[in-house]
């Protein structure tokens, strides 16, 4: 049985994201990377494979550029790569429908993804897919392993950090974990370049997207804050505390 | 418009964000029903002004958290035009699952919702604000502290429904209990320490200030990664928590872009750092160039004096 990992390509966290006109200017993005939490999901997928699962399939949905994220996943060991090719911007339910169809096609009963993508910051995709496929859903995990046939995970739940167990089929959304992320080596990078990416359209997956229910009106930069006040030395603490009370009204 | 607000609980009590959700719904002019998962905070929910009905959704499935089971139990009662939850991790998960069960979109972490429905929300960790129009029915999660809470002078009708759903997650053991300390994602004031604190034991100085202010203690990733004593649950930033308190005090934190990503939308920011060139001063409303060793005792004294008045 295989493990599916959902990978989204986003502007690298060190890259500038700027707005031109009333849209995010993608041409200003200097580097695209795998979304940070997805890297932890991918790392865990590789560990699950080492503990006996047959293969890791990396799936992405997005424009042409995003297939590079799959090649990066292959460089650290993903076995097969699926790119659901869509150029338009999609709403949450459209993305979930496409990715669910792709997962179904692979037959994977363990699905790993990020708890939140670095561009949307949403955290909608994992739980949504779990509901569509009717898989169990364990959110905000930092580790998943197999113990005697059941899946054991560490999750940050509403009552604290806990160790839980669950059976497949199950979807996990990943937080940053303790595990060291593996980095691609030269051989991995060479092998990855030769790997084929299976490119699919929504039609290939039997999905009719329909119209998006969400229309983006504008992107804008957050309003500039008034310039801050800077003080030298510890004697200024009294002034700052007074200002927090009188100017800011926060204490 | 029928609005369904799913309440957020804090242990057995109602989380204050619930009244803010009602505040946001009232501004849209909807008929508001609150769903209380597992019946938690029921009587408090019924006192929130502007609510017409409160439904306690009860069942064995609410004994421990399983987002798939909870959303299956809640969805039949969440058929409104607009379903609203908090953008906590539980709120986001329930919102997404209910939306998927209904086949409708979800927009997360709104900071403004106006008629239309037009939603504003920060994306790219607050570097960009997105404004979009969404057709109803839809699900929206609201960022805490974005709206004024509705008052508590109401008296809504309470009803109870029983719902079953299979729980598939079982808890083996609790590793770290929530609720003993104020969580950074819920706090209205946060004081965070970075690598500049030198030793994890020095965080006790931050805790003392936090106790005076009723604040939560946060940390930079460098602090979390360097010291085992500082858990990841305290981390603020790109790969930690995104917070919007009224006041964020950064101590011995340089202000790397990934840290700013998690806290730059705070209403007021104070930075204490010994390096006048530290980038954190670029986002600080009030910056103090000093070491924490000097600054924190002074801060404690000033606050004790002020707050005892
Ligand atoms: C993908 C990715 C994700 C990341 N996610 C996060 C994240 O979520 N959160 C996060 O915080 N970081 C994150 N980082 C790390 C980030 O880049 C920085 O490394 C980190 O924030 C630095 O933490 P710091 O400010 O505590 O440490 P440093 O950068 O080492 O700064 C320490 C500061 O303390 C000051 N100082 C030293 N001694 C004293 C003293 N006695 N009194 C007062 N000031 C003193 C120094 O002047 C300095 O400014 C991420 C990085 C990457 C690549
Ligand atoms: N277009 C996509 N392609 C592949 N994976 C995605 C896509 N969108 C979201 N995901 C996965 O779902 C997680 C949460 O995304 P989001 O709901 O947008 O915050 C991401 O970290 C990815 O693991």
C-alpha cells in the first residue's frame, strides 16, 4: 500500500511577495519552493516507506511551474509524481475535489499534507479532502509511525499534545516536527530529473470544475504603520510603559 | 440570511471568541443560531445578545476530539447560508470539513466580513491582504480579536439534539496538557523571548512580566530549536503560530522575516534588544535599545507600580 503526500509550490519564505496593480505579482517572486509544512509531510512519508509501505506518490495541483516542486520531492525519494494541471485560481472546494480524485486514482489510504500552505495560510485542504473521501482526519501532527499495524501520531489537539492511534484510511496534516529533513544528494537530483511526471487535467480525473464560488477582488499590501519610536537605554522603560497606557491603551 | 455560529470552547467554558463571532454576524444582519458541540458553554452562549437560538449538539463522539466525527455530527445542523467559526486550528478543521460535506467553499482567517459577502483576510503570512467576494452558502472562519464581542444580555431559546458519529481516533496518552498556561494563539498580550535570552531558565523573567499582565509567553524558533525546555507550542512565526494580540513584546529577538510573519499584524509591538540595528525595530511601535538583564527588572517595577494604582 502506498502513501500519498500533497505538495504545494509557494514563494520561498525568504522571497519578497509584492503587489502590482491589485494582484500579487508572481514575476517578483525570486524563488519557488515546497511549502514548509509539506516538507515535514514528505519527510514523514519517506520514513513510513522505510518502515514498509510500498511507495510514496507526490501530488500537486497548480500551474505549469509547480511541477518543479514534484521533481524536488523526487530528489528526496518520492517514487511517483502526479501533477494536476490547472492554470486558473480555484476555490477551496475545487482544489479539494481535484486532489481527492487524484488520491483515489492512486488508491492511497494514507495521505499526508501540510497543516497550512505558506501562500493561502488556510488549512482547508487536508480536512476537506478527508471529508470528501471519508478518511479519518488527524490534524496538526508532528510525527506519524506504524506500531503493530496501527498508525500512531503525536498531535496538538484542543486538550494539549497527545499521542493518538488511528487506522487507515487516514489523512494527516503536518506541523513542524522534530525530525531532521533529508536534503537531496547529487544522485537523488540526477534520478529525479529522469522521473516522469504524470500530468493530468481535471477532465482526466472525471472532474467538472464548474465556476469558482469565490472571486478575488483585490490584493493589497497591508497598511503602513506609523513609524515607531525608538529609545536608548533602560531609563526609557518608564516612558514606554506610560505610552502603552496613554497612547496605545493596551495595558 | 441564516447564520450558524459554531461555538468555540475553552475546556468546559465558552471561549470569548464566540461572542465576537456573533458580533461579526450581527453586522451582516442575519438570523443567528449558535451550535455548541458537546453542549459546552451552552448557558453562556444563550446569553449572548442578538442570538435567536442555541442548539446543543450532544453525543458520545464529542468526548474526545475527532474532526471528521465532529463535523459529521454538526453538519446536519449547519445548513445556513453562512457558517461561521473561529480560526483556531479546531475551528479551521471543522469549518473545512463541514464545507466539504456540503460541497461549498470555505474562507479562512477573515479579519473583516461585510455584506455581499465580501471577506478580507491576510495571506502570505500577512504580507498581503486579499479581498474577495464569495457566494452563499459558504463557510468563513474569523480571526480572534477582529470584531467586538456582542454583549451578554440576551436570552436565546435552548434546544438539544443527539447525534451519533463514529470516532476513529483513540488517545493513547496525554503528553502535555493544554490550559495550564495561556496559549499564545489566544492571548491578548504576548511577551516572547529569543536566543538573546541566553539560557532557557532566563525565560522565568518573561513569565514574571507575563503574570503581571495576564499575558502568554512566546518564543522565536531559535529559542525553540536551541532549548528543549522551550516547546514548539510557544513558537511564533512562519512555522509556529500566527498571532494578533493587542500588545506583542519581543525580547532578545532579532526580527527575522519568518518571525515577523507570525506577529507583524499585532496592534502594538514593543522590542527590547541590545543591538540598535536589529530588524525587529523596523516593526516596533516602541523600541528600547537595552539588554534584557537591565530592561526586564525595570519593566517589572514600572508595571507593578502602574497596575497597583
Ligand atoms: C523555513 C523557515 C521557517 C522559519 N520559521 C520561523 C518561525 O516560525 N519563527 C521564528 O521565530 N523563526 C523562524 N525561522 C528562523 C528565523 O529565520 C530566525 O533564525 C529566528 O527567528 C531567529 O531567532 P532569534 O531572533 O531568537 O535569534 P537571533 O537571530 O540569534 O537573535 C537574537 C537577538 O537577541 C539579541 N540579544 C542578544 N543578547 C541580548 C541581551 N542580553 N539582551 C537583549 N537582546 C539581546 C541580539 O541582538 C539579536 O538581535 C524560520 C526559518 C526558516 C528558514
Ligand atoms: N494545489 C495544491 N496542490 C497540492 N497540495 C495542496 C494544494 N493546496 C493545498 N495543498 C496541501 O494542503 C495543505 C494546506 O493547504 P491550504 O489549505 O491551502 O492551507 C498544503 O500544505 C498542501 O499540503
